[in-house]
C-alpha cells in the first residue's frame, strides 16, 4: 500500500520511520505548507514533496493519508481525504470541539478512518488489561493517572498553533495527557461523568490554554483521579495505577509492577519495544500504524476507530465543559 503524510513536523518523522519499518508500505508523498519541511521528507524518505494536501491528493495515487497537522485541521483534513477516496489515519486528538465530533459522527464512507492512540499498544498496557479482564486482580477499587511534563514558552512559540484555543483546542489535556485519559478508559471501561478544573500556572500571558488539568472521573465500578501538568521541570513517564482487591497494578510507561496486599512485589516480564520518537511518546506508534494497515488488508475493524475512541473523546470534551461550567458533566453516550 502507498502512504502519504500531511504535516511534516515533529510527529510526522515517527510516522515516516514506522512506515519505513513496516513491510509492504511505501511512503509515496508528503505535504506541508512550509515547502522546506516537505522537501526535507523528500530528501530523507525519497517521497514526492507537495506544498498542500489539495495538490497532493490531486496529483498522487495513494491508499492511506496520515494526518500530522495541528489539532484544528484533523477533522477537516480527514473529511477531505475521505471525500477523495483514501483511508485516513489521524494523529490525536480526534476532535477539538463538540461540533467537530458531530461532523465525524455524520460521515458516511466506505473508507476506513482511525486515530493514533499508540499507547494502547504498549506491552505494559496490554498485559495489565489482560490481567484486569481475567479477574485475577479482583474487583477494581479505584485508579489514578498522573502526567507531569515540561513545556516552556519556546515549545509554544516554535509552532504557532500551540497554546491557542482556536487551533490547539486546549493544552495539557488535549495535547499531552489525552493518552493517559484514554488509557484509564481502556483499562476501566465506560466513563459515566467527570468533574474537572484547569489552571495556567507557569505561562500566564503566553498561552491561552491550560498548563494543568485535574479531574475526578466516575466509571461504572470505581472512580479515578486524574492530574496532568506541563509546568513540571522534567518529562517523566506518566503513571497509571489501578487499585484492585488483590493487588495494585502500577504502570509507568514500559514498566509494570504488581503490588500485592501482603507486601510482595512482582515485575512481570514484558517484550521490549523500541520507541521511534521521544521515549515519553511511548513505543506503540509502529504497532498502531501497522494494525491500521492490517485492518484494511484483512477487512476488519480498526480498534481506534470512532466507536472505539468515542468514550475518550466525550470524556475529554466533558473535562473542558466541566472546567468551564464548574459542574459535573455526564459523559455516557
Ligand atoms: N501520538 C503522539 O504521541 C503525538 C506526539 C506528538 C504530536 N502528536 C500530534 O501530532 C500533531 C502534530 O504535532 P507536531 O508536534 O508534529 O506539530 P508541528 O507543529 O511540529 O508540525 C505540524 C506541521 O503541520 C504543518 N501544517 C500546518 N498547517 C498545514 C496545512 N494546512 N497543510 C499542510 N501542513 C500544515 C506545519 O507547517 C508543521 O510542519 C498534533 O496533532 C499533535 O497532537 C502526537
């Protein structure tokens, strides 16, 4: 199959590297409104460079469009790609507003589209999810998800779309910690409601979006605490902990620990997978992209399609709605 990428910034290199490693896929083209970025892709990966998505779709034959552009462009570009008869694999977040979600829900297409929630493919998450599903850990009592990363003013000034509500849609949640929120949903099941609050602690007057989000999420069987901030001094692995009757499952990126009630501790052996990008982006990009292509070839559902990510999308939009209104938002679909 032939792939094309729109948006040749930081994450696009991870997509190109994954495509390069997956047998049977060729990167045919790349487009960016900054022509030197698309040219750089031509030099590095041998693909044809374009200066817009429109031009690339008009001139190039390919099967899958990878969307690696700023948040506000994901839905319009996904829509445009489907209208031009290609499958679409989009970076997160799937949407930045309720209106965009309604637009996605109204799409009727024979083509496939899905989203990059690559951390669901981390071996630590897969093994933890199997353990929870097996019942061996006992009933889930509660959970917490904590992300403490560092994003200073230069991170926002180097890419103008970041830090603005209109183009990024939010900050620490929608950009940096949506994966951790998604993993809580992936591990705990359907979220019922959320209460959340946002702060801008360290970049006042520089960004419009939050650098910190805290939330209380009610799931069917248990509740979760969520805290995400980009005002920390370092990028440390996100922590996810699920407290169960028999043990607590602790996941820190690639490491998995079982803390039993009697005090003994186990670290189950996990396959090691190399991260293609920054370590704190996780190691799942290649597996996630490969699964998207295989789902097309095998004519089966891709797990991170719209139904497969709807609970996370509604929870994320609910968190922002709650932060704005100060009340609890029911998120059940
Ligand atoms: N899954 C992950 O772990 C992960 C990690 C980092 C970024 N991301 C996501 O990837 C996306 C891009 O992030 P980034 O950090 O690479 O941003 P970036 O600013 O480095 O790159 C975005 C690129 O899109 C280009 N662009 C903007 N408007 C365009 C248009 N109309 N047509 C074509 N190109 C256009 C820009 O010129 C830029 O080169 C975001 O949605 C971000 O949330 C995901």
